[in-house]
């Protein structure tokens, strides 16, 4: 394991993306977004993605210079991601949805053909930091099919994340933020174990025999599927959420749904909604409710020695607080891969020193 300084990592990422053909402004947005995912502990959505993006650019499925285009109708906007970096599209979407909520009290943005939107919590936090409630439904537009309907082991849906944020207006040091895949785990958690030789937890996946997929490498070779959130016992709930998310994202975003054949597409469609809470109550009203609820939830008695009630978004807040001080830990294999990537681009001198 290596530890690197977040600012140096961001500078490296920015140089790498510029070297791949992006203008400085785009590279800065993408670099900030990737490092912010590493900072909050979702490294599967962080700088580990850089070599994948470079491959996508080489293959022509990602255009490093493209910008999303926007169609506007009052409260509503639809964004065509146009093969641009998803981070640029995500940022445009949250700017639009907050500007509209500021004017009308509510804003809705649909997104189609976006590059990978990454960690959706980043967009939710942006909107909450501006003082608005946020909800989103994100799909994979028929690509990256991984979730099996209950009672089957056939891959039919993407890991379709659902995300909500409530601005805390300073009553807590973080916004309340729920951001999770509708599968038992995000696919990134499987990728992280690929090649590790470690067995996958048995309640993540299913194969046609009814047993789990044993190793990440097998899953990557298309063995079995991810169980929907809730697993074998109550997977109908996760499956229902994933299905409705597929439709919200596709209908509001204007993109396709999951069908055969699976698309090679690896980007996202989405529906983003922002609501001004002060249309309904004062900021004090929001703070009072968050304060009362969080105190009550935290008063639950732990039944395990190291038990502690954490609120949604709190694990990411704590990890980011620690990593800003101590640096970001990165697996040896990821460091080696990124160094080889830097060598290919001829920017090894920009690679961050380990702390
Ligand atoms: P996760 O299981 O790590 O976390 C889900 C939620 O649970 C988070 O809001 C977190 O704050 C909360 N949480 C975690 N531990 C907690 C605890 N002990 N107490 C209270 N709350 C807790 O998330 P995930 O499903 O692994 O998803 C990881 C990331 O992957 C997300 O950021 C998601 O947006 C992203 N993702 C993106 C795509 C895409 O196509 N762009 C697809 C799937 C997932």
C-alpha cells in the first residue's frame, strides 16, 4: 500500500487527462472528481479509472474534447452527454438543476449518453452544499448488465444507483447523503478483488446452480450475476428499485433501457431532481429536524462492542477528513498500473511521490 498527497494526485490526474487530449478546463473537472472519489473512500471510482478512460479515448467511445449539449424548457432540462467525459456532464447537470431550483423552487434534469458519471454522491453533495434537497436515479443505458431478477442468475440490469441528499446547513459537519447501488454491492467492489485470489462473500452473487460466484475473476468472465439489494431473502426490493431506477433514468433522460443485446456502452443515463426546502419550511426547520432525528438515531444502544450509529454520508465524511490529513492510500497494483500509464504518456515526472 502507498499513500499519496491528494493535491499532488489531482495535479497528476489533470496532466494525464490533458495529455490524453482534453482542454485544461475539462481535465481539471475530471481530475477533481476522480480524486474526490478517492478522498471519500470510493477508490473504485477514483484515479484507478485513468487508464480505462485513455483506452476509451483510443477506441473512440470517449471524446476528450466534447461538451454536453442542453435543451431547455423552463423547469426542465435534457442533456445530451455527446460522448464527453461524464464528470463534465454531471457538473453541468448539477449547475442547471440548482440554478433552476433557485428560480422556481424545483429543477429537473434528464441526462442521456453521458460518459461514466462516477460517484453520484459527488453530484448530490454539490446540490446539498448549495442548499437544496437532491434525488437521482441513474442507469447504465443497456450496458454493464449485472443484476439478476430474483429467482434467476441471468444478468439483466446495471447496478443502477439511487442517491438522495439533504443539506445540513451546518448542524452536522456533512450533508445527509444516501448513495448506493441497487445490487448487493457496487460492481467496483468485485473489480477491486479481481486477481486477489480472495473468495467473494457468498451473499453478493448467484449462479445457475443457486450457489455464489467464487472469485472476482470468474464474475469478470461473465459467470453468474450480482444479486439485487436484499439478496436471496428480500432481493425483490432491490430488484424493484433497480427496475424503477432504470425507467426513471431512461424516461427523464431520454435514453434507452436494458435489452438484448447488451450494449458495449459504459456510460450513464440519469434523472436529477433538486428541491428548495425553504419553499416548505425555513432553514431552521430543516436544521431542527436533522438535529432531532440524528440525536434520536444515535441514541440507539449498540449491541456490539465497537458498534456506533453512523448517519448516511458519515462514513465518507470521516474517511475524507482523515485522508485530507494523512493522504490517500492506494493499492500497490493500482500504483504500478498508474506508473505504467504515466510512462506510456511520458509524464512519469508528474507522478506523485509516496508519503
Ligand atoms: P456503499 O454500500 O458503500 O454505501 C451506500 C450508502 O450507505 C452511502 O450513502 C453510505 O454513506 C452509507 N453507509 C455506508 N456504511 C454505513 C454505515 N455503517 N452506517 C450508515 N450509513 C452507511 O455504496 P455502494 O452501493 O458500494 O456504491 C458505491 C458508489 O458507487 C456510489 O458512490 C455510487 O454512486 C457508485 N455507483 C456508480 C454507478 C454508475 O454507473 N455511475 C453505478 C453503481 C454505483
